[in-house]
């Protein structure tokens, strides 16, 4: 008797070899097109569990399973064991590692041979901080250019005053413009993507962000089925800049 969510290694191996799992696996393949979710290859993909909470009785919901070719099935487990996505065999680790592997393969158009290191991979928060630094540096460059122009105008004014018998009063327009530039607000930074939590639906995320499901699908082309999102997946909740 299989106990969903409580299988040890021996029970898991027995379940994977059972007719119960074979029937569930074949039905999932028929329903989902027999293509690897990472690279799109066809053939004989494996049905990969991203959680074993409901495994053991052939009643795993579709959200717990992914179609992966043999290469990317093995790579998903290497990502899990890398330690970058949580403690090995802890709840949520395999789901996050699998989604990260699929995202990396789709982004690079190739199969990475190993999970990314800290130098290889930067999360959404790091990219947001880079955009903020870039915005601030651009603002500082504008202020520097304006200050340089003001300095040139002041020097020209001093030279003219020294050569002329009539003192020339310089209008304080340039100084005022420097103050206005310095007081101008920083450029807006797009909000960080929302990370899917256990039990979330795309409709709930859309309602919480004040947008529609159609908007989320438009801004997140990787989502092909609105009823099919992963725990830990990054969802863009605002239109891209520009």
C-alpha cells in the first residue's frame, strides 16, 4: 500500500515501476503533448515529479508533474542537489530547482552542463539594483554637465566684467536651473517580479496587482497555460519599461 507523501526510497522505486504509476504517466503524456518542457524535443519524455506530496496512488495532480527529456530530467535533479534552491529533499526545493533549470535552458537555447554558480546567475532583485544604480549614475552625469556649463558661464562673465567699464550683472538663471535639476525626483524603478507561493493562482496574483490575467499573460510569455504556474516562478506584474 503506497502512502502519498510518505514514501521512502524503496517504496518510491517500487511505485515508479508499478502499473498504477504507468497509467498515470501515460495519461499525463497524452494530455500534455509528449514534448520536453525545457527544450521542446519530442520522443519519449520522462514524467518528472516536482513534489512527492501527492505521489503514491496514481492521483498526482497535473501541477505536480512536468514532461522532461532524459537529459533535462537528470539536470533538474542536479539543480536540486546544488543547494542553491533550498535544502536537498526539503519541501519546495525540487519545484524551484526544476523551474530554474527550465528557465536557464530556454534563455540560453542550450543545455547547461551544471547548475549556475553565484557568478553565473543573478536574480530579479540584483537586476533591479543594477537598474537603480544606472538611473542614479545617469542623473549624476546630468548634474555634472550642468555644473560645468554654469562654471564656464561664470568665467566668461568675470572676464567680460574685467574688460568692460560697466559691470555686467549675471542673471541667476543657471544657478536656479542647477537647483531645479538637483531637486528633480529620481527615475521610477519598475516593481520587482512576484514570486509564486504555494496555493497561488494567476487570477489571485492579477487581482492583488490590480491588473487582468490577460495583462499578466502578455507580460509573461513563458506562461502558456493560465492554470499552470509553478511555486517560486517569477511573475512580472507591471508593463515593461519603454
